[in-house]
């Protein structure tokens, strides 16, 4: 490296170190511990409680809809299970396999029918919180209706029809 280039590099380095040493070191004050106010915590808890009640009710409605067509009852399931038991011995190996699967499906459907969610308790919770939740979240009457909530439940809850 030529001497002139070395001098230029040395000057630049000297300027940089001079600039660094002239900067002031500013110490920041320690940050305050910012906690939530009790009112804010209560509002969050209320929102979670209301969301949970709305969600449980809508899930129960969705689960209770069932499939299209003829509805199964526990007695019709029992009748089909007894027919499966009678024909099982005379069936071929492939038919036995299919009958076994059908029996398992019917038994699980029977337990699902017997342990259906108590819609009245969920409806009571929904009615208690739906109006405030809908107002805060800008959820309309028609949105609830499209999710399967009946008109009388929305009337009980105080969610009113709106135009527009």
C-alpha cells in the first residue's frame, strides 16, 4: 500500500474513534412494571366467559343437527344390532367383517345419542351473554340465525333484528 493511501486510512480511523468518544452515553431509566388494572382484568375475564358460553352453545347446535334423512333412535339402533347378531353366524368372512364394523358404528352412535349435550343449560348461558357479546363484537341477528340459533332464543337473549 502506498504511503498516501496509508495516511488516508489512518486519518479516517482517527476520525471514527474521535466521533465515538464524543458521543454521550445516555442511561435510560428502568421501565416501570406495567400491570393491568383490575377493571381491565375483569373485562378480559368477562370476554372469555362470554366467548366460551357462545362457543359451547353453537357447538352443541352444530353437533345436534345430525344428518339429512330419517333420524335414528336408540330403539331403531337396538333393532339393527339384534339383526346383526342373528345374521352374523351365517355370514361369510367378508360379510362378518362389514357387520362387525357396522355394529361398532351403531354402538358409538347409540352412546352419542344417549349422552347428548344438555342444550337447556347451554341455552340459558347463551341467553345471559348473547346481547352484550353481539353488541361489542358487532354480530348481527342474521349472523346468529345463519349459525342455527333459533329466533325465540335470540328474542329471549334480547338480540334484536336490524335492517341494513
